[in-house]
C-alpha cells in the first residue's frame, strides 16, 4: 500500500472540516486536485472512505479507521520534527480534568514553559471518557485524570493524590462534625460545577448511587464561585482539598472530611507510548511526577 503524508493530511483536514472544499483550502490544494487525491486514496486502500451529501461529507466506517491511524502517523511525524530540534520546540496537546486545569496546571505549565521558549501547549478541559478516547486516537498527547485508571491499551503514571472535602457555611449544622459521608449531606442543597466538568460528572454518579435524584441548586464555573455560594448560605459543595483550603483562608466556610472511599483519588497522566513521545512531553511528565509526589500538585 503506497500512501503519502500529503494525502493523509488532506484526508484529516477534510474530515475535520466536514467539507471537501474547505479541507482542500486548508491543505493548500484546489478542490479538483483534492478530489482526485481522495479518489486515488480510496483506490489504494480498496475502500470507500467518504460519503458526499448536500451538507458536506461524512466518513464511512473505513474512513473512521483511516482517520484514527492518520492522526497517529501525522502526530508521530510532528514528534520526529521535535526530536530533530533536540526538544527545543514543539507542541504538546493535553486533555485534563477540571481540577487539573484550574488548580495546579497553570502554575506548573508556566514554570515548565519559562525555560522552553520554543514549546507551545494546547490545554483543554474534558471528561474522563473523552480524555481516554483522545489519548487513544492521538488527538491528545497527554491525558490528566483522577480516580481509578483502567485505560485499555494505555499507560497510566500516578503523580499525586487528590482529596475531596465538603465545604459548608460557618455555623452550619454539619460543623458539629469533623467527618461526614456524602449520603448524610444529600438532605441539604448542593452547589456544583458547570455542565461538562469532570467533577460534576463524577459526583453525579456518586449521588445516584446514594439515591439522590434532585436537581442541583446552583451550578457555577469555578471552585472560587462554589465557595462564594457556600459562604453566602446557598448550599454545601464538594471541593478538591487544594482549592477548599485556599478559599477557606479568605471566606467564611468550614471544611469537613468526606469519609467515602472515593473521596481520596489518585491522579494519573495517561499516555499511549512514552518512548514515542518527544523530549518536551517526557520532560513535562517528569515534572508532574516530581512535583506531585513531592506534594505540590
């Protein structure tokens, strides 16, 4: 099978755009030239890859398979270019959960990038299932998640521990307790993060297991906003310990330990193949492990 990188990149661009003309423009090709290359690619693979319709193109099952492999091949070529530059330049794509994006990655990435002027990072907040899928298909180079790691075909490297705590207003009835189980809090209104956040997705599963089927009272965009709402008496909220203790220093909230086993969660960086990653990505993993196991992440 003789497939060149130009055709793979063209195919990926068309799939990303959902349109042959826009995909051709992104590849700096004319639409007729792009169409001819796709036809040649289909002949080479012996499979129909695209279905053309009034609203653009869609991928066949064979096209989906080719796209997954094309993403990996093209990303590996990017890694090769980075390695030939001795890791001094490159682009790292990271999909991470809410706590990582808001709590410890900003500071850590700032220090990491300060001594690597040619490296750029694309950091996106995603749900755990989307993180795993993105790492598996090459959309993301690194995935950062918490909880039980069961990534089939992927490598999970533990780098720290994440503890969840319950934030309550000062003088709340629960402040008579130092420790509490989640089911004991479900009679109170809960403040939670926005739709699409990893922590909300995780907590909803735990609440459903405890028979909680009420609508959450308030949903906000950040842990600071959660703690502000708790301070104002709108409800209670489950917050990562790092954020909870920081905001407790300036807000009128009390923190209770959650006794549920799931409240203490390991943090992992998930990858496909560490040996295939460029030096910059491996250096970031090393920093995560060094900082995390040292108690900073």
